[in-house]
């Protein structure tokens, strides 16, 4: 399961890279996150932080916001920041690619 494969500590998902997966002839290239809850729901913290060239870029937790980022060899180091209050709900999916015969 997702929880078993990731490293959780103190209400946040620690820094990591998302791996590509293969299912049959399909291969994942992107991670899609959709924030189900956000600051307007009383959630404090819980955004997604990306790290590139020593710089930290934070995507705040806003309900309805979608975050799409590369994974596999082109994945940026990232983490789910600490949730300091409320309950964070996120939908996470892999975007899959493959050839289709027409």
C-alpha cells in the first residue's frame, strides 16, 4: 500500500522521490495530487515542498488545487509538510502512458 511504501514521520511525508511504475505496457511519468481539504477547512500546514538547486518551492494546501509533477528519473526531491492542525485529505494518482493500436 501507499502508506507502507512511503516514510512517514510526525504528520508529514519526509523528503523522497516518486518512482515510475510499469503495468503491462503502460508506464507512469507523472504524479497527480489533488488537495481535497485545505486551509479553508481548518488545515494548518500540509503543503507540498519541492527542492531544486538548493531552493525550496512550497505549494500551499488549497482545496481543489491540482499539483502535477514528473517522477522517475526526472522527479524533484519533495515532501508533504507537517500538518499542524486539522485533517489533510489528498487524492494521489500516477499518470500512465503507453501505445494503443488503432
